[in-house]
């Protein structure tokens, strides 16, 4: 057989092999990882040992012919039944690594957020065991309180990324959104800084069970601030109670002073109490112009809003006391009470 015929046969076999299916064990998906510093040859040899690749020399030949052998990306890859050898090569050359996701939920506090991060197995944990201050130092903001500083969202990442990188992305997303939205705020709001708006947004986030009410709830709190009424919102009291909160809030809790007790202290609390989402931030910066000063839960997630204490008292009797008229703080004409 002439050299030309041999070469032709080899080339046909090479092309046929590229279009042939991979040999996946049990015809099931197979996951493998390319670590930093790994060569294509090492990857191919490992897969050949598992009988996934039958002709590794053809893989290496393709890498030389295309010049892409040095461009493979580190990360985790998944091979699916039915994939061809060429599909495998495209996966490597294009860096189509497995993407994982971590969702940070609106209304979570910093502790809840860090628990979610530290229990995400695919993340490298660099902040595990660190104090809140040390975590903020690790992301370059050691002089800031962590609460509310991170944007709730779903973050995509690859195996081996560390938690500090995720925290930086979430921090920058929140800082960027505030910077973008602050100049567009409504005129005359009682905030001196974007941080004060962030604090308000966190309260709105925790008080809102029905998304359509965010702007109205923000409007109520703005009205109370402007009239120098205390905000008197239970979520701030709960936050101030910390580990003492057992799922119930009692009258004595409302009377126990902490920096976050908006029943005993005027104005905004010193920091946010949770992670507000974009909608809550927008509500804090664009509240409804309303006469409402009070609201009470209807028990279904929505609220009844009132402009006067008398109307509010009647709503409390209807929705909270099941129609039974009895003594309670705002009913006793304490006009700085918000049930």
C-alpha cells in the first residue's frame, strides 16, 4: 500500500473517530475536573484509562492541528450520553464548565446569608470561622457593618471559586445599584445618605408580605419620620433581640430598649436589619405620596392602612383582636404607638 493510501486511510479514520460517540460507563453522564496546571495530555490519558476515549492520539493530533491544545480551561466538565469526540473537544476548547448557582434571598440577615454560603459545597471556604468584622475586612470593607450590604440575587460560579469572590460580587452589586438609584430618588425624602435609604429599604423588605404594598409601606414610614413619630416596626425590635427572639414578640419586648427598638427610639435604626431587594430599595427612594400613618396586618400577608389613630384602632380590633374590643396601647390614645 502506498504512503498516500496509508495517509488517506489514517485521515478517514481520524475524521470518523471525531464524529463517533464517547464510551461513557453505563451510558450515564460523567463529570471530570481539569485542575490548574493540567495538560491536555494528562486529561486525555485519564479519560483513556476510564475507556471513555479509545484513541487519545487523535485528540492530541486535533489539538496540534487546531492550535487549541493550550487553551483548555480549568474547571469541572460534564459529558452526556450521545456526545461525540468532537463535542468533547468543543466542550474543552470553549471552556463550557459546569456552572453552579447560589441564591441569596431578599429579607435574609447577614447570618442567614453566611450560613447559605458556608453550606455551599462547591465553594472554597475562606471565611469559615471568621468574625463579621474579619469577613468585611476580607472583602476590603473592614470599616463597615455587614448587614444589608449585599445584593440578594442568584450568583453563578464554578467549582473552586471561593466565598470571598461571591461576597465581593454581591457587595459590589448592592453598592452599584444604590449609586445608580440614589440620584433618581424622589424630592424631599428625609435621608441624608444612600445608607439611610438602605436602612429604610431593609425595613420595607421585612414588613412587606404583598409586593404591591412596598411603596405604600415606605410612604407610611416616611410620613412618620417627617412627623417625628417613632417608626414602631416589629422587625427592628426582633433584630435587636438577636438570639433572644424565640418566634414570639411580647409587649415587654416592645418596651425593652435596644439600639434597634423603634418603639423606644426615634428615627431610623443604626444599620439595616436585612438584605433588601431592588424593589424594596426602589420603594424606599420612591414611596407613595399618601396620608397614611398606620397599618395593621390582615393576617393574610396584606395590610389595612389608616390615616388616623381612630381608624387604626378599629382595624386592630377587626384584624388582630377578632372583633373583641379590649385595652391595647394605641386604643389607650398613646398617639406614638403603631400596633
